[in-house]
C-alpha cells in the first residue's frame, strides 16, 4: 500500500509557505526484541496512523524549537 502525504511548511519570520509531497511505500512499524536490533514482527500501518505519526513528529519539533531539514532527491526515468 502506498500513502501520499503532503506537508505545508512555513518559514519563521517571512511566513512563506512551501509544500512538500511524498510517498510512503508500504509503511510498517517494527517491533524489536528488548536490548537488540532483531525485528520480531512488522505491523502494517493505516494511512491515518502514518498521518498521525508525522503530525506528532512535526508538532514536537515545532514546540521544542527544533528545525526540520529536508533532503530533496529528484529521480527521473526513461519511458
């Protein structure tokens, strides 16, 4: 399942808005063994769960005064 997300980011001071859209391909939550990196199981996430997690993350960064860095990679393909 692919989930398309869009975030509207506003720059401090100028208030200018930039819109970023991306695709989450088959989002899953990984449950790992205690004190280990071994994955015990993967739990598929719904579109609402993915949206809520990004909303939580962006809100946390905003409230803590942290910056958000976006790395943009452009891919092209020949058809």
